[in-house]
């Protein structure tokens, strides 16, 4: 938070015009890395951070063992 106020003060003190850029934020689930599960066979599963998908994958793996 300190940096925000420092930059705000610095920009106010400048005599030149300040330009701004549009920043678009992604939804939280798009920015979270997927869960990676390495099976004993060496296969890699990438599971999105989604509780329903994770429950489904775990249920299928339990049935297979």
C-alpha cells in the first residue's frame, strides 16, 4: 500500500500529463494453476481448480484401484 501512495505523490509532482492503460482482470479460477496428479504409470493429469471436477476424478480413480 505504501508504494501506491508514493507513486500517487510522484505523479502529482510531475508537470507532464499522465497516461493510463486499460487493465483487464481475469476471473479467479482462470488465474489459478490446475492441480497436477502424477499416476504410478507416469501419466500426468491436470485437473482444473474446480471442486466438482476434482471429486469426479477422485471417484473414478477410487473405482479403478
